[in-house]
C-alpha cells in the first residue's frame, strides 16, 4: 500500500520486560500506530481509557467474562469494531495467537484486515491452545496473514489448521549496531544467561551444568539475568550446590546493562526445553542478541534456536535435558578462548546475514501492507 496507513497493534500486556520483540514492532513498523492492550481481548485504548465507554456496558462485559467465562462478548466486540472504524484503522496486528483468536470477530465486523503474529506458547502450550482452540479456525479463516517465528512453529500452526498459504516465516531480528561484535580474545572464562525464570527455559539445568564446569574450573563465574516463577527455586539450588560465590543472580536488567555484562564474559548459555504441557520457545531474542555480540553460544536443539545457532560453528547445541553434555560444551568454551572467539565471529556474521532487524521489520511491513491491499 502506498503512503502512510493506520496500524493498530493489539497486545496482552501494557509492558513486559521480556517482550522486546513487540516493542520493536511498535517502534519500527511503518504506519501511524495505535496500541491497545489489556489481556487476550483489549480492555484499554491507546490513551489508557476503557474501550467500553458506558459503565453499564462495562459491567455487563465483566459479568459475562468473569462469572460466565464467555470469550466472545457482543458488547466488547462492538466497542472494538467502533474504535477501529472511528480511528480509520487500515489493518490490525494481533500480537499472540490468542489475541488474534479473540479479536477476529470484531475486525470482521469493522471490515478491517487482520494479521496474527504467533510467538510461542500460543502455538505450543497445550492448555493455552486448548483454551482458544475453538476460536482459532474462524480467526485463521478471516486473517489475511499468520506470522511464525520458527520452522517448528510453522509446522505447529499447520497442525492447528492454519492454511499454509497464509503462514509467513519471519523470525525476530536484532539491531547489531546496539549489540556489536565483542573481542573475546582477552575474555574471562565466564558465562551469562538471560531470560525469564520459567520452566521452558529450565534455569536449574543451567545451574546444574555450571556446577560441573565450576568443579572442573573453579575460576569460572555465571551471571543469570531475569526474574520469574522459578527464581527462588534457582536461588535455593545455587545455595545447595555451594555456588553462591560463583553464580550471580542479577534480577531484571536494562538492555544497556546487559550489553555491558556481555562484554565481560565469553559464552551465553540457555537450556530451553519443551515442557510436559507442550510449551516451547519461539526464537529467543536473547540468543540473537548474544550471538550478535559475538559470544559463543551453548544451548539446546530447541525450536528456533536450531536456526539461530549453527551447531559446532556459531556455538554448541545439546539435547534437551542433557546437562552433562551442556557442561562438557561449556568447559570446551571456557578452556579455549580461540575457539570461543572463532565461534563468536561466526555467530555475529550469521546474525547480521539472517536476523538483521531492518530486514525482519521490512518483511513484516510487507506482510501487513499486502494484507491491506488484499482487502482494498
């Protein structure tokens, strides 16, 4: 579509430190943007006001949602459709599949094309998929495009019934200017892990692997950045394994602080796994940022990581839950700075070539623009 268009981005959370990929869309996508949020169905408009203006209508919505557990509610669909029309929205980008599932009816009511961007749990987590499964077919049918961030996710979406012709593979990107190549030649044999402390990132596996590394190489140190439900359990494990002096749990850090910390270590580690309820990663942004920074990567052969990390070239990939192999690969990197530097340079080149943020955003812009043209 030529010229500026009006894009409405609808996301569940007002802000989430781990959702840098959504913020990149808000900051970098073309068009005049308005952002709605407040759960799988948006409650608040771009000014932070309720989409449903009438107090009686809002009460009706809350009763139907909270007491009767309804997902499709007429008063909220009408409010969103009215908002889209009043703001002359040309296209909606739904961040997460459950958002797309919930808002498809309102978009159809308003005659506004819909692009659904899946991110991870919305395609893989069995309870999440089950909750919205009845709404996915109509959403897939109405959507102009469906975006996946890994080949594993593409296959999962096809299994869920998404038409193959509508699915676009577009992994996240990273701004390599913000995460420039680090010279590892004088780096300490230290490690960093960045991400939420949740089951699919298995932080305890990272700690257990590092225990073996630290027993073999006592001078090594592990920095773990982030917060989450498993943080306290991870702290307890660090204490139980007598690693308090060798593992630093930093809590949440800003991007600039993470970049500074990456400049002090040699290797990025992450032990992503598929949880018993099917939850999986998409393509972890933190791995892309670490690779762009030129850190050697030790991770698992999991979801989009299999494409972001080239095994034995830009890092090492081990089987999920294989803590012993992860420890062995970490020791290899810790003991061989030349190997780490070689992998880091290859990792940076791989990211610049395949995960450049400008290229990834340009492709998403094109997908969004094409969806408007299809409906015009």
